[in-house]
């Protein structure tokens, strides 16, 4: 089952979060980088769908 926690970790992984580092807390910069990367991926998907 998908949870908010899972979604946050998925976005953080896109931003470069390394889970193996003894469960360090996810920082706002990593979340922001992940969010921007997700945004770019979604825009690319939209453009590819249009062509």
C-alpha cells in the first residue's frame, strides 16, 4: 500500500537521498531537488505524449 512516507522517500531518492546512511533524516534541499527532477520527468512525459 502506498503511503505519504513512501512518496516522500521516493521523491527524496530522486533528489539523491541515500537510504543506507543509517536512516539520516531527509533534508529540504534533497526533497526540493527530487521535486524538480520529478517535475522535469513529468514535463518530458507530456511532451513525448504529444508527439
